[in-house]
C-alpha cells in the first residue's frame, strides 16, 4: 500500500538572512565601547564612571532598535555594516567623553562660553538622530532604483547645498573655512549631505552616458585617451571643485567630490586614462589655488614644516602637537585617558581626534581603526559587485569611494601625509552633520545590499506539474 501526495513550491527559496550573525556582532559592538568607557573612568579617577550604565543602555538601545527594523525591512542586507558603524560610533563617543574630562579643555570652554557641559551628551543626541534617519531611509526607501528618477534633481539639490554657506547671513566663517550654515543655535555642514546627493546624480548620469565616455580617440604612452567632445563632464566637475576651494576655502570637500567622480567614471568606463587625467587635474588645480589662497597656503606650510612656524601660526602649533601625540603613543599607546592630546586645543575632539587614538592606543590602535574603516569600504564594494542593476553598482561604488576618500584625506592630513583638509573622521569625530550623514550613507548601502541578496521569486509550476512522493508503510 502506498500513499501518493502532491506538493508544489511557489515563490522563492528562502536564503539565509544572517541577521543572527548581525545580532551577535552588535553585542560585541556595544560591549567594546562600554569597556573602553570603564577603562577611561578608571584611568582618570580610579573608579567606575557614574554615567557608564546610561551610556551602555543608550548605545545598546539604538543598536537594538536598528537591528529589529533591519529584520523587518532589510532582511537580506549585509550583516557587517551595522555592527561596524555602531562600534565606530560608540568608540567615538568614548573618545569625545575622554576629552571632555580634560582640565585644559574644561578651562578653555569656561573661558570661551562661560560654562562646560561637555560634547559627549550632545554627540549621543546627534547619534540618535543619525540612527533615526538610518531607520527612515530603510523604511521608506523600498528600492534604491527609485533614486534614479531624481538624477538631475539631485544635481540641483547638491549645488544648492554647496552654495548655502556662501549666502550672506546664513553661512558662517569658521577659522577661514566657509562650510557651515547657522540655523538658530545649530551649525550644519551641508557638504556632508551633498556628498550623498551628488553620488545619486553621478550614478544616474554615468549609467546613461558611460558608453559614450568609454570611447577612445587615440593611444598615448599606453593609455587610451578619451575623445575631446567627452571631456565636458570631468572638466565641469573639476571647475566646480576649484570654485569650492576658492570661495569656501574647503580643500577636503573639493578633493572628495572630484575624487568620487573620477572613481565612478573609471568604474563606469573601465578606462585607466580617466584616473590619470583626474590625478593630474586635481594636483594642478590644488597647486594653482594654493599659490594665491592664504588659507590653503597656511595649511601647506603647516604640512611642510610645522616646527618652523608653531609660535606664529595656530595651524602649525596644532600640527606640532598632533605629531608629538603620535610620536609619544609608540606601538601600544599610553592607555585610554592617559595621553595629552588635549594640548591640541579647540579641535582635539573633531578634526584631530585621530591624534588621541594614535597617542592613547598607539600604532596598534590606529591600524585597528583603519581596519574597521577598511571593512566598511570592502563591504560597500562587495555590495556594488553583487548589485544586479548598473545604477546600484555605481551608487554603491560612489558612496564607498566617498567614504574611503574621506578617511584618506582626514587620516592623511592628521598624520602629515597630505595637508590638513578640515574634514572629520566619520562616526569618530564630534559633529552632528557628519554622524547623521554617514548613518544615511550606511542605510543606502544596506538597502542596495538587501536588494542584491534578496532571492528572486521562482516561477510557479504549471497546473499539471506535480512533485510526487511515495510514502511506504
């Protein structure tokens, strides 16, 4: 006797979502900053810091809410991006709180503002806003390909964001750089959000024009040169980046936008000549502008020989303190809470926070942080490779490239490899605009990753198709 049963399979075969892996990694991403917070408190006062429980609960709550919504709205997304961003954000809060306890910075804050409340609580609020924006992107951006419809609107929006600091009465000049706008009691850096918006424009534009841009006219020294008529886009972006450098005195944003465009152009066309031309144009433009822009000249001088001008130039004085911080850190560092990077002054927890890492955690800590940043870039590139549509590939590449360039120009400037740019380390440094914009960047990468990893529905079988299973008694 046998029993014949008919079963049909309709829909996709469910792939592993790896959300449990993400949950385990998030546990470590919360525990490590809490342990670092405890370490700082013991080093400074010899006792458990009073705010450790509140800090741990706050960070854990943010990570937990983000994880729950990931399970609901981005089930198949990359399992590493959220824990990596959480870990960097948490360690950044610890470093900012550590500098808040410095008697020198407390005295400086009292002299400047008449009070000292510390920047760590405000940074935790900015982080909460960033996670909220992260969740809004995941909930309302169901498919990243929707952004392609707004290619040229994104271009206009990016231009408006870049021009806002130049508007009289709205823009603010902070130590020579005109990259901020004042909205009531808050300061906003529009360039941080512009990098995401302009990546959408570059992706949509290059997806349509890549075939024309890939055509070559002649070969020179082993490189296939582009046609003259196709040089318009790169020249336009180059001119815009130079205008940013001239009128806003912002070397970092200028390098970021032009570099991101060149990277995406190379990925879209696979022409090495675009990379070579981009490097030559960026170096030539920077040298030209530095010949008459005093703000850029001061930073170049501080980069070339800071010890020759540290008594007369604040930029040189800060750079000497930064270099001595890295030097005194050695291989393993002095230990959290036991360094003197607060001597750098007002920008110790923003532009120069990486010097605190170098002094208190040493070369090992610097390499660990760079590895964490490198993993975010690697997962972004992996997402670009897995994306099924050209727009998603270009957008993931552009966002990952912008993130990598920002790490390079900030870390390179602080360590003396290139002149200082005034940008901040993503997730690590104090600043609301940076942390909020970078949480949005991570959310878009996760949305592209979820779309790429989500299994495609399998076609339903025909009515007469059967899967027959014989069950014997």
